[in-house]
């Protein structure tokens, strides 16, 4: 198997010094490239009390190329795909390399850089989830984006319901 | 390609990105750091082509530049070239290798922390370079073989050092923003300006310096030479109608390496 010192070191660091708000480990101890993540819903957000499971899949070229993050928990968010073929896949600018033009070159949002770590990715994700009125430009989930704009109360209700469900499912 | 796609007009940035992508794809499979070749091999590239190039190369040979080394054209060529030539240069005596390492430890690496780059993350990028600088002092190893194994054969090591060199360049530009900002206005790419109409140097660095695969220009070259305490002599070989190449010196220094620059690509040339 391909080695990756950079991932091995981060894993060791996160085990020694866990970071508030999430936990991270390998799906299978023999594969450094597949991580399972549990995010604790940020306090004072729609996700308070939620327990969100996700998977981070790293390419062999990490940290030159970004990992892909996919939520295993059912979520309703403009930046998270809901279509059956890409369900749960998170679409945020820092997980796209510069030059990847999904958002167009002019966009000032931050792109992938080799300096991003598991921790810095998750800090961005947690901050994304902390916003009650997320950005709806170039959405991954068009219906959720539409609802944010047209029916914010309904959006919040759906998110709260899924957040509660995530906590219940977790204890099943 | 369909006729519809052909008729679509691309803007400059899209053309640049497309060109970079094509070059990156073409270069896969060629060595990261090539072997030392004799100049006639470079002449051969222009065998059926432009006389201007042939004349310039012949004049270089007359000036005593007899060898060159090809670097993979994947957008990281400047960083790989300077790394290779830098280590090769300081390997000639063990005191120089020690000083080079000390300078990285006392100036370069602290600069990264000062600019807020996570030191745990950076460690993986610079550790391979520090250990190479230790190992080249071993008189029993062949420098050429050792650098081939580390900087060419081991892609992870080579790429880690490229990333480190990019961050070192970025930190130097950001730290000395006043020196570098004037040159940003001349930058050919799109440049974002802040509320006061000044270039956003952090954004510039993230886009044009830190991003893996982005080509370096004079600005990046000057900054990296400065922080490494290394002079760069740039031999500029292009199709301009002059009998000889143009020379640019970036950072006057007693320790100097020579880059062979052709628009969009950097190789090494040797006397």
C-alpha cells in the first residue's frame, strides 16, 4: 500500500490531541486514505445536539490534491448533494483545487492548498454548518438552496428535524 | 472536439489554464529531474526549427555552457530546478551544506511560523530537505546518485520539498510585502485589489505561489533566492531577434545557480 507520512502524522496528532467538535479515525486500520469522522452539531446552530457521520476519502496525491468528504447522515443543505448518485457529498470551495472552475476563476473564496489538514477542513465544515442562512450560490442541492431563499422557516424546520433524527439514529 | 466547442471563445485565463493542463498531461512520464545532457541535445530540439534559437544556443556553448538538465514541465519546474541546483551547489563542501541547513532552521522555518503556517503541517514538507542536507555531507555517497534517488525517483519527497519551497516563497513575499507589491501591479494574471486599491497579497500568494503546479515568475524566483541566500542567474532563451540569450541576475550572491528559462519553462544549465 502507498504510504503517506502526512496523513499518518495527522492521525497520530489527532489521537494525542483531540480537537473539540469532531472526532476522526480510520475506517479500517490498514488503510490511511479512508477516514471516518463524527461531527458534534455546533452549539447555538440549527445542528445543536446533532451527531453527524461522514467519510473523508483521500487521493494518493494528498496533500497535493484535496480529499472528498461525504456525509453518511441524512442532511439538507445547499452545499451537500442529495441526488442518489452523489448523496451526502460535500461541495465547498476549499475542497476544490485552484483552477477547477466550478465557481469561476474570479471567485474570492478559498481553494484547496496543500497546507489544509483534516483539522482545518473540519473547522471549515463546522463553520459552514453554523450558519443559519447558508450561501446559495452554485448549490449542490438546488432544492435546499431554493428553500433557504423562499422559505427560510421551512428550511430551518427540515434541518432541525434531520439534526434530531441524527442523534436518535446514533443511539439505535 | 465538436464544432460548437471550437467556436466557443476562451478568455485569457481559460487559455492559460488549458495550456497548463495540456503541459501537465504531456509531461507525465518524463523524469522530475533529468540526467546531465550535453548541449547538442538541446540544439536537436530546434533541428528543423527556428535559426534564432540555434544561434543563441551555439553562442551559449561558445561562452562555455556545455551541459544542461531537463526538469519536468508540470508547473513546478522552477521549484524543482532551484532545489536540485541549490543542494548540488552546497554539497560541494560540508560547511556550505551545514550553513544552508542552519539558515533554513534559523530563518526560513521561523518565517513560516511567523506568518501563521501550522508548524506540525510544515514539518512533513521540510523534513525531507533537512535530512538531504545532512546526508550530502557523507563523503562516501555519490551526490548525483543520491539526488536522483531522492529528488527524482521518490515523488513524495520531491513533491514535499516543492510544497515547502512554495510556502517559503509565499512567506517571504508576504513578510516583505512593501518590496514586492509594486511588482504585483505588473502581474499578467487577474489580480484582486483590496478596498484601498492595493493588491491582495495573501490572495495572490495562495493563487500564484502556494498552489501546487502554478508556474513561477521573476517575483517568486527573487523571493525564494532571497530567503535561501542564493543568487540566481537566469539565461533567457526565446525567439526574440538577438544573436545571444538575455541574462538576468536575481539577487547578487557569491553562491549562484544558473537557470535556463524558456517562456513557460525552467531547466538548469551548467558551465
